[in-house]
């Protein structure tokens, strides 16, 4: 940039692009003598601010991207990708300047940031509840209030390893703390209420938990026993069933659990690579799944969930996909694949489905939850468990 003296005691600065900037004499003197910081700041402010006076350039029009669906065209779509989130800003929410200042003052990062989300639940208020084992907390994303509440533990004690969350019909929240061997109940506002089944050490390794709308009991999978327990919402034990073994109703490291609208239990019998379907009393109904190297096989099954039509969704960690079966165990469809992109996973974990058949898949090692939508066949009747996609 070169300088030329202008008229009326002003200096003209010509930049490489040929633009001429007229600078007041006071600023020129500050530049010439470099006597004060004020002169330098004034010059930088004038030069840096000049591009703002130029007419804004319009961004090129970006054509809308086609929806990401499974199966791909020309087949009728049955699953559609909606979005993913790893923090509150992914919903378009913004923290206030005051909130940012407080977090900065406390040397805290964004409290809504997901580090290793393991499981997801959705209450009837539409709040998304995420067990974040990486942060050792539970995050409640309130989509209506556009706010996030974080539960770190109870009565001054922090969670050890929160791995599962569930909600009952009164919107109370339940948290499975695996390393501490306990399950805790919280109010809708996040206030600790009671232990389920006893205090620390009541369970050997509690994993998945699920509320049964048919009998209003909370079911807890104790992975290391291996057994399943059912409790009233005030923490009293009502049922228990299951044992180690290979037969019906027996398990080898059960982990994830889902319950459909009729009260049936879908238990991920992890090391047997199968899903067992039980009555609310624990009576064996059926099972499906076996090891294999393609679609329809279960090698490292994790999260399980059931939609409004009775389709069973299972996160398959080995192939980083979600597979869908009917009640008879017939394979129907897969969606997702291994990768960091949109609609892709890396060792997916928990799966949850809300009342609108939106599907939430925890992608723990990519620090996010991905959201999909089940698209029913409008040409056929719905509401029949086990119906085809």
C-alpha cells in the first residue's frame, strides 16, 4: 500500500486493488510518527471498516438437496433422515452473552455438548433426554423452551457411569448408573426423588431400563447376574426373572431393553446375538437373530426399540447400521452405514422412538444423536404389530 498527499490536509492511501481511501490528517500524523496507539487503532479501524461500505455480494443459489431416504429410489421410502445434534446450537438455539460470560468465568465449555451419548429417551412433553457417559451426566433438551438442563447426580454425589434413561407416564425421569450399581428416580424438573431397588450396589451392573405403559412398572436389566427386575415407580420390587444359560428366557450378558405398546419386552441377549421377546411377567414368547456376515444377521446388537406398527429396530454395532425386523423375526430393511457423514454411524448404541415414530440413534463415538423418521405405507392399514414395511 502506498501513500499520496491529498488536498485539504488529508492523505490518500491506495491499496493494491486500486481503491483510494481518504484518511483524516489526525490519523495520518499518528501513522507517520507512531507516537500513540490511538493513531494505529484509528488507521486500522478506517481501513478494516472500508469493505463494509461496498455493496454486498449475493451468495450463489444452492439447489435444495434431495431427502436422504431408505430404501433409495425408485422403491418407496420407509426411513428418512431428519437431523443430528451434538449440542444445543444444533437446534438453532443461541446462548446469551451473559451465559457465555458465566461459562467463561467458570472455565466451562458448552454444558450442552455431548461427549459419549449412550442412550436416549423422549417424554410426552417432547423433551429429549440423553445419558452421556462421557460427561457423566444426563442432559434434557427442551425443544419447546429451547433450553438444556443438566443433571450431574444427586445430593452432591455425581453419577459414576450413566448409561440409560427412561421416563414414565408422569414424566418422571429414571437413570441407570452402571458403575455405582444403582437406578435413581428424578422429578420432571430434575429433583432427586428415590432409589429404585435400593441404594448403591443394589445391582451388579444395571444397564438398560424401560417403563412399561401396560402395567406401569419400571424394568431394569442387571447385566452381570443376568436377570431382569420390575419395580413400582416408588422403588418397590414387584417381579424378577431370567438366568444364565442358552435356553428360552436365559441370557448371556443382556444389555438393551425395549417395551412395545402391548407391554411385551424385547431383550437384547448380546452374547447370544439374539433378541428374546417376553411377556410382562417374563414368560418367553419368541426369539430371533443369529451370527452372520450380511443384512439380517446380528453380530454385535446394541440398542433396540419398537415403533407404532410393531417394527423392531436394532443397532448393529459391527456393521454400524440399524436393522429393522417384524415380530416374526423377518428382516425388513437397514438404514445407515459406517462413516462420519449424514445418516452414518460408528458403533451406534441406544435407539429410541417417540410417539410420532421419529427414531433417535445414539452415535457415541461421533458425539451425536441422529434423528430419522419412519414413513408408513399410506396405501396399507397401520397399527398392526408385525406389519411389513
